[in-house]
C-alpha cells in the first residue's frame, strides 16, 4: 500500500490530470434552474407511485386529456428520485457529473496529457455551457448518449463488432430523450461512409442501422415520438422560447467568439489533412454548425460530436512545456487557484452550498414559493392564465388549479388549436381580443409585464385586483 501511494504521488502527470478533471467538474456545476422541474417531478412521481406512465394531460384546462408522447418519460422517475433524496443541490451536482462523463468517455480514447485535456476542456466548457448551465436536464442525459455514440465510431476501426451495441444504445436513447433522432442521422452518415469505404462487416451495416431504427419504436408511445420530433422543425412559435433562438442573438452563454475560433481550428485541421476517414466528421460538423447557430440548444451537441476531431488535433500537437524549470510548480499553482476560485468564490456566488427553492426561482423562471402557498390557501376559481415559464413550477407545487400553459405544451396541437399560439398572441403580441374569448378569471403573471401593467392600472380588460404579490410575481383576480 505504501509503495502504491508513493508511485501515485510520484506520478505528477496523473495528479495533474485528476486535478484538471476536478476543476472541470467544479466549472460544470451551475445553479439548478430547469424551468420544467415541476412537471418532470410530477410525471416521475406518478410513474413511481402508480406503476403507470402518465400519457394524458391532467394539469391544464386548455388541453385536458391531451395524449402526449413524452419522449423523456424514463428521465422523469430518475429526476424525481434524485430531487427527493438530494434536493436542488443534488440536481446541480448530477448535471455536472453527467457533463463530465460526457466529456471524459470521449477524451479517454486519446493519449492526451493533462495540459491537452485542460485545453480541450476549456473549449468543451465554453461550447456546452448553454446546454449544461441549468443543472441536470433530460437533454443533458441525451448528451451522454451522443458521447457513447461517438465512442462507438472511434473504436470501430480497431473493433468493428462494436457497432452491434448500436441497437441497445438507441433503445435506451429513445426512452430518455428525443435527440435520438439526430443520433440516427449521425449514425446513418457514419455507417454510409463505412459501407462504401471499407469491407469490414459492410454487409451487416445496413442491417445494424435498420435494427437500431426499429429499436427506437420500443417505447410507450411507439411512432408518436417521431411525430413529436418532427414538430420541433415545423413549429413557427418555437423561436419565442429562449433556448430555441439563434445563438448570435443576445446570448451571453453562447460564447459565439469562442465557437468561431473552435470551428476555424477544426476547419484548418480537416482541410490540411484531407483524410477520407474525416468525411463523416465533416458532414456532421456542417450539420451541427448550421443547427447550432440556428438554435442555441444545439451548441452543446456540436461540442460533443466534435470532441473526437478536437482530441485528434490536440493529440498531434507537439509541444513540451516541461522543459521550462518552473513548469510543474506553476501548473499546480494555476489549477489549485482555479479550484479555490470555484470552491470559495464562484459556487458561493450563487449560494450553491445552501441552494434552496428561493434560489431556484431566482435563477430559473422568477417563480414564487409564497405565491404557491397563497394559492393553496386561497384556491383560484374559474379559468386562469399564467406565465409560460412558471407553469411547470406551479405544477410541481400542486397548486389547486389547472393551468393555461406550461413547458410541455409548446408543440401541442389538436384540430388546429394550439394553446401556445394563443398564449403567444396574448402575452407577446398583445392581442387582447384573444384574451377576452377565454373568460379569464385569474392570472399568474409578472407584475411588470405588459399584461400585468394593463390589469393593474387600467380597465381595458375589465377591473382586476392584485390579490397577492411576491417581488415581481402577481396573482390577479377579476373583480
């Protein structure tokens, strides 16, 4: 045992590598702020307590009984279990762990020094921030599947039979998150290249893809998860949701300059090498670059699927900083400073060590626990209207009222009726004729919103009273 510790602590490269991963882990801890926390919680609770998957809507009055293909149904009980046992802090830490695993299992396939891991980790952190900056989410788990997919393609040349794991991967993926559709596209690109360029197992490649495709139908909603995915590409109202907006439009966490530098480095490497084996990578990078700039939600996926190329680039770089006398001392010092900054400045900066529901509301949707408690004591009556971003939270708080809209419903449509379109007309387009047709009796909206100001200061939409207010959260009741 003594010899083991002597060898371990004598291996400075190993120690520095561990410290780099620990520093990256700390940087991947963000304040948990998933606006959909509440409805995920209730879906997970329903499954674990009844043994059944909730397939019809029981939380809204605008689409009661709507049959929804919840493509992340398997994530919900996992999130429920974590929250009940670890709270919001646990969900932040879990998001960081999944993010680190996503990075690690790809980078581990390459022979990289601690310094090279640190460099590529910097780019990964900057590109994926938009996907990881709310803690554990279903799409964060989806990122782990992208990482596993890329590892399969990395290992394919040494072990072609590894592609036999693809059907199992997609079976799991299709039940955890709808990004499996993009995963199928990426798989199709790589397998097509392998089919035409190599003889190894080429005859089974189409069969593996077909079985992988069929495996995605093994889910509680069968083909409907495909219909749900298609709606994401055809809904004009999606751009009104922050994470679906273009990356270049007022996005502090998109880190667009870093993205451009990263893509230029990738393009320069691929252009100089011009290897046939890079063809599928080029195709995937082009697709994800377009998607990433069209919708900031895809930037984190771009970061993941380009990790193999980025790792190859930095693996081939030949620099030896160890020739400098103070290299090791300064390296240890720099990493320890970053770790100390996180532990004693960045994490306390958002109250991580005591993160509670108040902090969650502050960093997510601006929701309010006092408002929720007030509603439990004074149940709303009649049809209500609520702010889209806070709908999921109030579902999780079990308020005694059905909601107008929440984070599940941005794609819901039945016989031409879309509640999110109606919400958008009212809240964003100020079309109050739409408001009037619903006979709204109460509203849960920000006091400083256009609608809140009208209800508070005018009788344009009849007379209203502000029954309860907590910061910017207002509970309005029609007189």
